[in-house]
């Protein structure tokens, strides 16, 4: 379902062994494990994803 999205490596990924990739689509942000791309992709409403990223940046 999300295979056609343009995933990018998250800037919060510490190294190659703990990476996630994120892709944006209208109204949705998709997240997957870099090492397991063919497995589960999580999808979050874009508004909720932005709130989580904002909290992470603040260290909340």
C-alpha cells in the first residue's frame, strides 16, 4: 500500500543498526524500519506525527 511512497531516512536515526524511514502522503506520515522494509509500515495522521516530532525535538 505504501510501497510507492518516497521514504527518507529519519534524521533521528542514530546509526545504520537503528534506522527508521519516513514518507509523507496527503494527510498521512508513514514510518518503516530500514532493515525490514518489506514488513510492517506504520501510518499516522500527519498532525499527530508532527506533534510527536515536535515533542521529540523538545525532549519531552
